[in-house]
C-alpha cells in the first residue's frame, strides 16, 4: 500500500473564532507549522522555556512542572488558550527552544497551500557550498559504524552530514519558506524563530500527534530515490519494499517504539509490516501507529519526549548510538535531528522529526541529512542517500545536489 499525506483537517478541532483568512497568514511572523491535523501561525512571545527536556517524559519531572507553570502564568496574564511551541534539540540535555506566544492563529492548511506561489526568483545566488564532513570522511564514518554493528555492540546508528551555504546577499526568509512549501507540498512545514535566525524545513515524518486520549505516530526508516519514469519509479518502490536491509532497519525503529510506548498505553497498534510513503524525491518505508494513553495526564509533549530520539534519528540501543554519534560526527547537531511542534494546555499537540531542514541566518544556511547505518550498509550508498535528502531543501534555492 502506498501512503501520502492527506489534508483531512478535522473541522471540529478548530476554534472558528481563531481561524484567519489565509491572506493574513505569514510563515515567518513567529512560529509557523502546517499539518493535515492542525496548522498555526503565532505572533509575539509571552515567555520562553529553555529548560532541557531530558526528563520531559516524566509527568512529575522538572520539565513537565515547568510546562504546567508556564501555561498557568499565561492564562493568568490573559492568554486565553496558551500553546507551547518551538523545537527540542537532538540531545535533550541541551537547552530547549520553546516559547508560549502572545497570539496563536489556527488556519486551514488546504486553503493556505492553494494561495502559495513559487518565489525562486526572489532568492539570492549561492556563492559557496561546503560539505561537512566531506565524502571520504563520511564514508569512513559509515565503515566504522558498520564494523561496530557487525560486532553486535549496537544494532543501528544514524550518521549525518551538513551542507553549509553562503549566498550573495541576505536571505528573504518569507520567500525561502514559500519556496520550501512549493517544492515539498506534502511535508510538515515549519519555521521556528531562534535567537539568531530561524530553523526552517518540511519534515515528512510525524513523531507524535495526540488529541484527547488518542495518539498517532508514523515513523520512517529505509528510503530510496524516486525516478522520473513511472515504470522505473514503481520498480524503485518495489525494490525498497522487498529490501532485507531496509526492512531490518525499519523493524528496529518500530520495535524500539513498541518497547517505550507499551507501558504508557491502554491500547497500542503497530502493524507487523511496513508500507510505502512517497514524497517528492523519495520513497520511504512507513508504519502508521495508533494507540490510547493509559493516563489522562499524558500530553503530546510527554509522549514526544518519551519517543525522542527514536532509532530512526539516533539508533539502538539509544545511549550507545548517541555516544558513537558524538564520537564520529565532526559537528554538534543542536536542533538538527530533534523535534519541532506544539502542545496546548489540554495536552493536545503534534511533533515532527526535525529533518529535511536547515538553519538560516543572514546570508548563511546550514542543511542537515542523515542515514541509518546497520550491518549491511554500504558507505557509498549512504553517501548517495544523504545527498538525495539534502537535494530536497537545496531545491528551495533552485539547485540540485551535485
């Protein structure tokens, strides 16, 4: 079965008094997030929450207490329906980039998407591109990781690389977001304002969506590049669906999620076999997961922190994989490979994995892409896969990955 993201936004979830005409929505006025579930745009900042989310899964922990306190303060100050939004880094021991905005506007994604136009001619020329690490070093990283997985010290690790870009002049973030949305119409689009610049992207991967007691997740692991010819494209999708290496990588992810979710659920459904999900450039192995929480106090952010980082972005066992990432990768991921989304005071919310993304500051952009490494991984293939993923957001600048 082939899956694609569908715009089936439930009308009963929207406060009609807060739904704005799409002409008034700006993707760069503050936090911006589009989803088939709910889409929002914010203005202003009531309070920031930079506390690390290392214990964010613990409902009685310091982080969750700080979240509840922030919601209470916002309501007392006259914010009627406070929402906590922003990003949490890959390493939850690092500061969070979360805040409660002064104003939140919900809007219909379908109508907004219909009004979006390409803006490539408004983006500046790229004058320099630098790969970090370069190909030889990245392939050696993969070879080292394969050797360790072969020794059974860990089952999987996700290794990433960056592409650093400089442009001829300052980047218009509004034009950039419009181009990203145009080139990736089925992604979860996001803009997160930072102290300097912003985090932008179009993630294909839902980590956790919760409404009431019900939740959903859609992990992706295992991918292959799409082809322009329909017959070759179909053959590529079948190759992925029958790939022992990719199905093994995907099973590690779904079983890891089963282990952490089981004790917090009254009901949990994880299909035994993955399906295909398509984006503009890639086929992914995908498993739609749904369940019902056991405790009414559970919220979207506590579940997201319970899952993050999943084996799809880190590896398994988690601690061993994270230590190897710190040892091999020549950079700090910071917000890359983290999560981005929102949670309201009633516990509803949605969080996606921070991939197909970049940070923008003045005339500089950093792009991020990773690949899951298991015992059968090929260094050359993983280099190619990360290049294909980087090309998704590179297209926002009118370029293809070389």
